[in-house]
């Protein structure tokens, strides 16, 4: 962290303004080298935004007009001295300004390096640093709220509470191991058991939010499947609320998969309309069908659309057998034309699958479909107001590890095994939770975490 780093912090493209960030011990120097105050001049200290120009003084070349600010650490994003230059949002201006900044002593920042420094300098913990990327990438209001809460330390607080309880217990155990003869309160197996049961419950409480948390963060791949002409593209358009896919009465209209992202009930959904699956000799259609099958295999949730005005066909039956036990729903569409399907036959083929009558033409059944997606994400709980959720695979894995450690220690306590053995597992649980907030974490993991960031964050 001896280096001074710099990067463009705004997206590449055209915009009103674009920002270059500089962080590190040389931030002020570098800024002074490239910036010339305009108007009546002034000094760059004092966190005041100043108007001026970026100038390549070696060649007396004006790069752009800009606003610049210098902020002395540690009250900055990285907790280091930081400078920011707001140029016009032109790629030419930003690239040239960045090149100049790099020539004057800064080095190009790696992805996530600003946030990594904020972590390494102790301004935020690791779970907060990870939340930064979730905030940037959040696709719905709800996922944004969860990320912001984590950024503000919501998850860290809960994890730290549990760690404090574990630490108290560890201290009790260690004292009893090290000074068995002293006149200290002896720890009983009963007391240890009570404590660990309580701590395990707290960990499970967090684990229970993981299913919802992950789906809100990563979104859900929903694939619409069915034989030709049943109304798949009509459903896609209805859910997107726009005429994205071509709909005609001709079977085989959709030839390629069509993918769109949409927010349904504040859940980020990646919606995929597919070519109707059936036997065909048409080369293009065949390729489309291969893609349909591929999408089908990578779905989190499958909506099988059937034409309710006709009896089940062989193709429908084949699709039902493909679905098997996967997360899915059957939409019995075209109810406006009457109902010829036998729900019992569908239920027999897909016992755990929800059956919904619908008429996309008349707009019926769609609310229920959205209800179903919502309950898939939230489970039996109604959408909770509590924003503290575990949503990150790394955290989920560490919670599992801690919970397994405690389970093992509980078994040993119940068998009244020696304290040394019990201590090992309790400590391991304590360390696993420490990894969530980055108290005990290896460089490899840190690099892995920050490599997922975008440049300039
Ligand atoms: N009566 C009625 N017609 C519908 C309904 N939903 C869709 N359709 C009609 O069914 C026809 C086929 O609809 P699409 O949405 O193109 O069907 P698809 O499943 O995407 O068909 P392919 O792309 O060929 O596989 C169109 O003429 C739609 O207007 C419905 O609820 N009722
Ligand atoms: Mg279609």
C-alpha cells in the first residue's frame, strides 16, 4: 500500500462527467502535477472542490476542464489520501487524463483495489467490502436494500455478536484447562451445552436467510418451455410487459432462445423464452431446439406452458418427464378456449408441481404465477422486512462450517469428553465466523474476493 493507485471510477462511455480517482501517499503530489486551478486560484487542501484544468505541463497541452478535490486521509473511502478529478464524461478526456496521472507517479489500480485498501486499512470489514460490489450490481430495490444493510455492517454486527458469545465460552474452557486447580468457577458440561445450543440457534437464524438472500442477489433463471404454439412467447411478453418476442399463430415462430432481465415483485429474474420443443427436420429449428434443451438444463425454475384447449400430446408428456422433480410450474394456458386437459394426468406425472390455469390472452393467471415465484424465493415466510440476510456463497459456506463444528462439540460435551477436545471445535467455529468479517482470512481468499470487483471501485 506504499503505491499510489489511480483508475477511472465511472463507466466507460459517454456521460455528463467522468471521474478519476487517485489514492495513496502521493495523491496530493500527483494531483498538483496535473491540475491547474482556474479563476482566482486557491489551494487544493480543505476538501473543497475546485474548478480548473488538467494540463500536461511537459507539453503545455490542455487535456480538459475539470473539477478536482483533494481529501486528506483517514476520513476517505480508502482511509488514505485521496484525490478525485471530475472531467467531461468523454473517453478521450478520461483516458488522456488517466495516462497523465499514471505518468506523474500513480499506478493503475487493480479491480477492487480501492475497496481492498478500505478493508486493509480497517475502515470496513470484509463482509462490508463484499457488500460494495453487491450495491453496485443490485438489480432490484430489494436486493439493493439487503446490500446496503450489509455495507452498513448489519451482517457484521450479527456475526460479531455470535463471536463474542463463542469467545466468552472459549475463555471459560481455556481457563479451566490451564488452571484446573485454581479457585475459579468450574465450567460444567451443562453450561457449555446450553451455551452452544443458544449459539447454534443464532447461526441457524442466519442460515435460514441464505436461500432468499442468494436469490435476491444472484437472481433466478426462469425458463419458459413447452411445445410449439402454446403461448410461451406470449407469456414472456406479458411478464416483461412489452412486446419483446414475436407472437404468431404459426407453430415454430420462436427459433432461437430470447433472454431478458426483469424485476418481478422486486426479485431479479432472468427470463428465457425458448423455441417450442418437437420433432422436426428443419435445420434452423433443430438448432433452436437444442438451445431450448440447454436452457432447460440450466434453469433455476421451469415454467411448462400447455395448451388447455387441447388434450395432452406426446410432446407434452415427454417434457413433463424431462422436468421430473425440478423446481417447476405448469401453466395451463388458453383457458378462454375451454379446458380439455386432464389435471389428474399432469399431477400424476409431476406430483410436486403447482398447476395454474391461465389465459394470457385475457390476462388471467399471471398474478398467481408471480405469487408462485415470490413464494419460491421467500419460502413460507412473507417477504421479510429484515434486511440482514446472508447472500454470499462464501458466507454461507463458513456458517455451515461453524455450525458443523458446534454440532461436533455438542456431541463431545454430551459424552463428557475432555475439555481440550471440545475447545478445538469451538475455536474452529470462532475462526470460521471470523473469516466472514475478515478477521482470520488468507491472502488467497482476499485476492479471490476482490478480483470480482469492477475497475475503479
Ligand atoms: N386464445 C388464446 N390464444 C392465445 C393465448 N396465449 C397465446 N395465444 C395465441 O397462441 C398463438 C401462439 O402464441 P405464441 O406465444 O407465439 O406461442 P409460442 O409457444 O411462443 O410458440 P412457438 O414460438 O411457435 O413455440 C398466438 O396466436 C397467440 O396469440 C391465450 O391465452 N388464449
Ligand atoms: Mg414463441
